[in-house]
DNA sequence: CGTATTTATAGTACGGTGTACGAGATATGT
DNA sequence: ACATATCTCGTACACCGTACTATAAATACG
C-alpha cells in the first residue's frame, strides 16, 4: 500500500496507546513491538511515528494511561488521615494490578506527567490538611508511594513469572536443609502465608503508623 | 577465525559474568548484548553459548553475582533484633546500589538461587531467634525484603534516569499551581528533603517498629 | 601408538527489532 | 489554481538473540 488519506486522522494517539495496552495485557510487555502494534491497528509501521516520537515515549504513554485509571473519587475529606492515605495507596496498587504486565514501567522511569503525579498531589494534600510539615509530608509521600509501587510491581512480576515458569520445569530448588534451616522450618507452615495482599496491608499500616500517626 | 583450542577453557562462566557486569556498570543494562559481550572478551559470539544457555540465564547470573556481594558478616547475634534486621536491609540496599544499572533485574525475576536467598534465610533466622512465629516471620521478611529491594531499585533507576535526562531538555514540567497546589507549596521547602537514604531509613524503622517490635 | 570421543570455539544465517529517510497522497488556505 | 501543511507508509540499515553446523584440540581407550 502507499499513502492513503490525510488530514482526517484515522489514526490517533489514543488508539495507538489503547492497542498497545491490549497487546501488553494479552501477550506481555516484551511482545510489544512497533510492527506488531501497527499490525494490530491495520496500519503501516512507520505511521505510528507521526503520533509517537519513539518507543520510549510509547512506554510513557502506557504508564500514563494506566495511572489515569487511579480512582481517587471515593476519598472522604472527613475521614481520618490514616484511612485517606490507605485509600490512595490501595488505589495505586489496584491500578497497577489492573495491568500487571505493564507495571514494571512505573519502576524504570521517574514520574513526570500530571496524570502520573496526581496521586502524589493527593497524598500531599491529605497530609498537609492533617497538619504535617512540608518536609515530613514529602518524606512520607515518597516512602509510601515507593512502597506501594515497588511492592506491587514485585507482586505483578511474581504473577507473570509464576505463570511462565509453571510451563517450564519446576526444578528450581536445590536448597539443602543444612544451608537453609530457617527456610525449611518456615516452609512447613506454608499454608498460613503467601497472601500478598495481606502482606501489603501489614506493611502499609506499619508505615502509616510510624510515618503519619506517630508524627501527628 | 575458526576453532582454536579445546579442553583448556580459556573462557569461563565467571569471566563472562564479570565482563557482563563491566559492560552493565559502564554502559547500562540495555547496552548489554551477546555480541558486545563477546567482543569485550575478544571471543566469538557463539562461544558464549557453550557456557551460558541464553541471555535470560545471563541476567540471572548477573543478579547472582550482585547478590553474592551482600555482606552479612558484621551481624552481631547478641544485638537487638531491630538492629540485626536493619543491618540485613542495609546490606541488601548497599549491594544493589553497588551496581545500580543491574538492580532492576532483581525486580523482574523471583529469587531462586541459594545466593539470592541467603539474605532472606538470614532474616528468617534472626526473627526465629527473636521468638516470632513462622507465619509472622515470613510476612515480615516478605514485606521488609520487598521494601528494601523495591525502594532501592526505584532509587537506582532515578539516578540513571536523572543522568540521562539531564543531557536532554529539562522541559519536563508543565504543572500548573492551580492543579497541583500541594506540590508547589511543598517545593518551596525543597532543600529540606530529597535525601533518599534518610527516606529509606524512615520507612525501614517504621516497618521494623510495626512488624517486629510491636509483635515481640 | 592410532583412533574415537569429548570438549570447546566460532562462522553463517534466519527472523526479529527500532527507526531514519523520503516519497506519496489528501485536505486545507489563499 | 496552486502552494502548503498534514498524514501515511515502503524501503533500508544497523543491530539483536540464537539454531545449526563445522572445526580443531585435548583426552580416553584399544
């Protein structure tokens, strides 16, 4: 095919990003290529480059689209600080887990766009309203934000990794009880844990207690 | 060139991994290719495949080599639990920051090899000696381990990202004070924070307080 | 000693990647 | 009408991981 139409953009940035997320959700992040993306849209590969400068920018757009889904609407300004902070942290986690294969993008680039920074702004507002000093508020937001993103991304990758590794061999352990006594001892209670959500919750409330409640 | 020698391995797994880490530390993880790695060693590309099954395995080996540097030696069995846990967490962080460009590997694959699991075993031992139940110990280890790795990797990537983005344009902010009042308010105290080490410390002690001290 | 086997290195080739460049077509402005 | 801006896309290049195969040197064995 040659040139087709012009000036009536049949192809938009939004469509490109949406198709990209479809591919990432379906086949994984490493399966996303400009060629496959163009094919998914029924369009020439190089047409994408009119709307997106390069693949790195595409990653940013995917992250942006993910974080745009963060739902901060059910925040109650009259609720206690702890509950409000918990709500934002959960919103971040839920959103990232909505697109687990894309979550890793949040780790490899620093947050820049308004959409990406909105949850942070929200946290700062909540802490400011609770009377926390700017320096302490910033530290609290950094720690809790990084905790929420970091731990959730590790969980998302754990899910992906498990799926992938289940269809391979399961020979991954050559651990000896002599070298790893505590692990073997602990593994006998394996039914009692492995709940990542509960673990996240436990860490989150410890952080909020130490960084928010104990600092007024 | 064709085949040269045999049975006197001039090329070893260790040399390959060492050269790979040299490249990663110098040029970044994305600059690591089998071809460049072979060139760095003055060797044919396909020779690498006799010692390493594929590139994914190479990543695992790099992670392994990184984590092998974790120094658990100055752990004092008579120190209070909190100090011992803090020590392990810091050892993990220091090691990851020793090879910041490689740190992201720790996020994308789950820990499997003995070397990778040794810090975890150490934490389990410390908590067991402190009388914590297996289920609670496992949760504590998960949370603190994921916190240490996740937050540190985000820091490492922030460093990389900053260096890279400084030589580009700095136009990255189009934030309006109307939309982001708390951020603008907070930014006026920018000198008082930005200390990632202090932030890490604050979060870590909050976690230890809530997950260890408060649970005996 | 001769010969078979194992160990190790490496060249070639295939199918994939991101994207620079430029050619072409359509719609819009004058 | 024509010039210009907008938009699409084919070709080509350099690079990637690695399957397959050929080759040589060291070793094992008769």
